[in-house]
C-alpha cells in the first residue's frame, strides 16, 4: 500500500514537468559554473568554448552533492550538469546538479 502510494505520488510530481518539456526541446549538458545572477535569476555555464545562459525558476530542482540545495548554495567554478528546455531563444533549467 505504501509503495503504490509512493509511486503514485512520484508520478504526479513528475507529470507537470514531463508535459511542459517536449522531448525535442530538452537539452542535457555539463560544464563549469562561471556566472550566477540573482536578479534575473540565471546562471552562466561554460561548455567547451561556449558560455550558455540558463534561466532558473522556482520549479528548477537544484542539488549539490546529491542533496537538495538553492541557487545561493552554488559556487563559481562548480562542475554542473543541467537539464534544460528551450523557451523561445532562452534555456530554462529543469534541474541543476552541482559537484
């Protein structure tokens, strides 16, 4: 009973993000955190020779070393893995994992 309730809860929690991001518009990349902008809020991630600006929303899941975190706990130079969706010309983070 508890297991099926947990599975149902997990499915319901993940359903809105699955509906929001069309698979062809979803990107996954990793790089170094080179900028944090609290006003917008967004982060800059250096991927190879390019720097990508990624918006952060209240729905963005942020983890640091496997533990849930906030934008304020990210540090410049962190290695990050980002799952983002395109919204027009912008990238919007669905999840950020810092190491």
